[in-house]
C-alpha cells in the first residue's frame, strides 16, 4: 500500500527519512488500517507539535483479493487529519489535492 503523510510545521521540521521510519515502525504491527492511520498522525503530533498533520493510507488487503469476494482491484483508503488540516477546509483540500495530483 501507500502512506501519504503531510504536516504544517510550527517550529520543528522533520526529515523525510524520519517520517518514513515512523510509518514503518507502526505498520510492522498486526492491526487494522484505521488504527494505523490514527497512530501515525498522533505520533507525528507528539514528536514535532505541528500546526496540522494529515495521513492517508491506501492499501490492498489480501483477504479481499485472494479469499472471499476476490475483488482484485479493490483498495481501502483511510485518513486522519489533526489540527489545521482537520479544522480548516482550505488546508485540508490543498493536502488532498497534492496527494492525488
């Protein structure tokens, strides 16, 4: 799958490799995608206290592809927005536009 992570800094700036490490750290655990999305956004908020954080995860689940309904092109998209990205529709729209451009 893909994890899209964005934030609006309010002081501290985080290197790109650190963001990838945070995503990797949480995604190694066995858990539901909705919780994973929220945990990544919360971790970013705790570490750098940004003005806003947005996390969107797009993933293909093997239970949908191989078993049961066998929908080969299905994907699940979850999102978590905190701070300005949750409160300000313009900021949220810009973030979503950037990841789907």
